[in-house]
C-alpha cells in the first residue's frame, strides 16, 4: 500500500475514534443543554467533512487502493449486519502476529481478517482479499473453541 494512502487511513481512523468520543459526549448531554448539543453536533459534522476530504485525497493518489478500501468497508458493513442477525459464539480477528485462518477439511487454509462461528457451527469469514465467505460446519476442520487458531 502506498505510504501516503496508509498515512491518510491512519488519520481517518483517529478522526473516526474522535467522532465516537463526541457521540458519547452527545449522549451524555441532557436536552436542556442545547448550546452544548449544538456545539458537539457541529464538531461531529466538521470531523465527517474532514474524513470526506481525506477520502478524496486517497482517491486522487490511488484509485485502485480506494476501490479496495471501499470494497473492504462494504464487506465489513455486510458482516456487521449479519452479526446483528446471527448469534456468533466465537469471533476472532487477525492479531498483531498475523494469525487468523480457517482450516477446511479438504486441506485448504483460508487466511482471514475475521472469522466467526455461529450457534449452528456455520462459519463466516472476511478473507484477506476483503471477501465475505460462508462455510458449513461440514466443510470446516476445526471446532469453535475460544482462543483457537490454525
């Protein structure tokens, strides 16, 4: 990944974290604190606009990287929607050592950003390529045990 794109993504991550903090502040305010509410809403709007500008910069620097980022974001959104509908009993994400994979009975190992097992033993993964894939319990060669990895 282009270093400039990487740096811009870091900035976006920090700004998104700040937006979450501002949202928590907003939720903590009471309805009779209208000036404070208005101030926090303006801060959130300004931060969102800052993110939009950074995203446009990423698009200008590398349209290909931007397409990959957008595809991954769409996949993550789809995973979150699925997670709200399904009850996952195990969710693992890639960690600092780069470990997160799903072993299939046919011998293939799927490297993942995230893997999750639902109550029925069905697996959902976000692959390193940003794809959302599903595997039946019969296809997978591992048991969903807390802390498991391949």
